[in-house]
C-alpha cells in the first residue's frame, strides 16, 4: 500500500474542494505534483519526509480528484496566480500560515508563482525540472517545439485537444509520459492507476488543457509584470532537474534561476529523466535532506 500512515481527506478552500493526503509530524511541507499526474507521484518520498515533517499532498486545481473550474475565455481559474492562492488558502485552513514547498512540473510553476505572490507564506521552495515559463516561451526554437510539443497541442482551443485525448486516454497517457518508444516502467501500479482514473474523471482533461492555455496567455502577463517590477523569489530555493531530461539539453538552468531568485539558491541535476521523485527518489530525498529545515 502506498502512503502508509497517511490520511485521505477532502478539504474546502477558496470555494473549491481539494482531494489530499496528509501524514507525519513536524513543520508543514506542501508537495505539488505535475501533469498528467496526481498527488500519488510523491508515494516514494512522502512517507520518508513524514518522519520529519507534516506532509500535505493535494491534487492541485483541476487535476486528480480536486475541484475543476469550467473552461473559460480568459483561463483565469487556471492561472498559476489563482491556483497558488487556492493552495495557500488550503494550507491556512489546515492551520499552516507558513510552510515549505517541494513541487514538480506544473506544480512547480504554481509554486514559483506562490513564492512571488505569497512570500510571507513560503519559507523554502524546491522546484523540479522546470525553468520559468516565460523563459521557455521567449526561447522557442525547433528543438523546444519538438520536445515540448504537448504545450502547443494542449493549449489549442477547446474542445479540440480534449476530444482527441478522450478518444483513447490510456495510449495518450503512455505516449505523453514516455521519453522512449515504450511506456514508462517506473510508475508504481497504484500510482499509475490513480493517474488514469483521474483522467477519466469528468472535467480533468479540460482542466489540463486550461492549465496549458493559461500558460500561453494570462500567466505570461503575470510573469512579465513580475519581471518588469523586479520581483524575484526571496526565500531559499533549490532547483533540481533530471540529468537525462530536456532541461540540461537546452538551458543553463542554474544561470536562469539565478536571475529569478534573489535569496540563497542551490541547483543541481538528478540522475533521472523528467519524473525525478519516481525515477530517483533516494537522490531526491538526499538533496531535500540538506535543504529543508526542521
């Protein structure tokens, strides 16, 4: 059984209902997952972290079994600003005004915005396998477009990509999550089942597409405004990426994050592909052990 010792809960926050697991004792630690996953992606690291921290693993807005705002013209419900504010409200409802955050992929984009908009709440931030969204789009070339093709596909107008995915969900999931000609073999069967069940949940595929539509529109507006205002991550930050993934192929991630973080910054590669916490959990835990504070 994954997440042994954790409770499975539903909590109301900011007008929405969140599906989450919670376990452990100690300072609060929020773990945020990526796409097309759920909180289950943390199953190999959360129980270890729960020996030192109170660990909260929610399905972020639109994903998993959390609330799913409808499709809209401005995609504002899926802006990283809105998603971050909802999670801050969730943590406050659980009694945590300040907390540390570890986040992967789309969740890391939410966490980055959270550290900018809610600097009073985020004590420390760890992002996994991202650079700032704005940097991606301002550096688009053929390699990026081929490697991150799904960004452009998922952001197409509703209901085009949703209809295509829904026609054959499991093959789409395997193609999307595999970086080789065969399905990824490192997903725990229970975690993979949760990911697929969530994709069959009404509204999830629309929510995923809205997340990516927001990234091409309202998120960029917010990110440019923050950059123009000189807004940076002020708390201690750890930026990790997969050594076998796309980030080190195309970017000097340490240099990029150095321009977006004004507080203490640590960076480094993990011997994995994109799914750091599932492919190389021991290395991830070792890096977090030296970064998170009790």
